[in-house]
C-alpha cells in the first residue's frame, strides 16, 4: 500500500507543478521542480528496493509530460537518487544539519545537469545568465521550503501507514 501513497503524492505534485506553479507569474521561473523533494525523501528515508522503481517511473512520467528531450528527467532523478543513497552510507539521513541543505543541493545538481545538456546541444544566446539567475532563486526556494517538504512527506507517509493498518484490521475483523 506504500505504492498507493507514492502514486497519490506523485500525481498531486505533478498536477501542482503543471498548473499552479506554471500559471503563477511569480513562481513560474523561480520555483524548483516539486518532485525533487520526493526523490530526496525516497533516497534518504526509504529502502532502495521499494523506491528505485518509483523514481524511474516518476522520471518517465515527467519526461513524457515535459517538452525536454526524453530521458532527461529520468536520468536526473535516477542519478540524484543513487548519489543520495551513496551519501547516506557516510552521513545519517535524519541529520538536522543535512536536512535544510540536501534539497537545495539536489535542486542545484538537477539544474546544473540541465544547463550542461542545454548548453551543449542547443546553441542559445543569453541562456547562461538567465539560467544562473533562475538557479539562484530556485536554490533559495529549496533552502527554505525543502526541509518543510521532507517533514511533510514523512508525516503524511506515517499517517498513511497508520490509516492502511487500521483499514486492514477492520477488514480482517480485528477492529470490531
């Protein structure tokens, strides 16, 4: 049933990213990819066997909805996930000093990856200064809201698991 939670959160974040963020002139160019905190949450707090398929499917969905070259988001999410899994071998995932910075660094890494790809494959005049300005704003947004997203995802996941267990007890007759 954990996959039901991931599906619900993923759809909610994709819809929020595609509608509210894109229709807001204030947030459109300055807010980061809302799926990054989900990828970070999966990498830091969930087992690899449970979350790797979710990360890849999430990347494929975003790739199919975006106008970017196919595979760009899947590649970014996959390597971000694997890098964070590797880092958690050395650092404790729930470290209070790590929490505010990890989403912001993930946003930076994703944007750097995209900027390199765009710079190499699409010769555009004036792209880099606009990209750096947008990256700075996204980094600040992620620094402020990233830990809140991680805490909200963790709390929502715990409530979801309690709700599923309660429903299973009622279904099996133990909760009567």
